C-alpha cells in the first residue's frame, strides 16, 4: 500500500452530491424508459406504474450507493 493511499480518511470518502445527482438522473431516465416500453406494449394501469416506480427507485438507490 502506498503512503498516499494510507492517508485517506475513510470517513471523508462518503456519498457526494455527484452520486446524488447521478442517482436521481438515472432513476428518472429509467422511469421514462419504463413508461415508453409499457406504452409500446399496450400495458398500463396503477400496478404497472407502481412497479415502474419501484424499479426506478431501486435503480436510483443502487446507482447512488455504487458510485462510492
């Protein structure tokens, strides 16, 4: 391990605004894609929209956490 790497404070290597913005953008984009695909397939309704929101939220959270 290099001396430079040993001086990194793990408490300061946390979530940043960039990861927050990235997560939000990816979540919105995945919801837009979900709506486009379901509309093309002729699907709709509350259940489909709810599933899309759940999937989009999961993708957004995963993107934010994975961007560490």
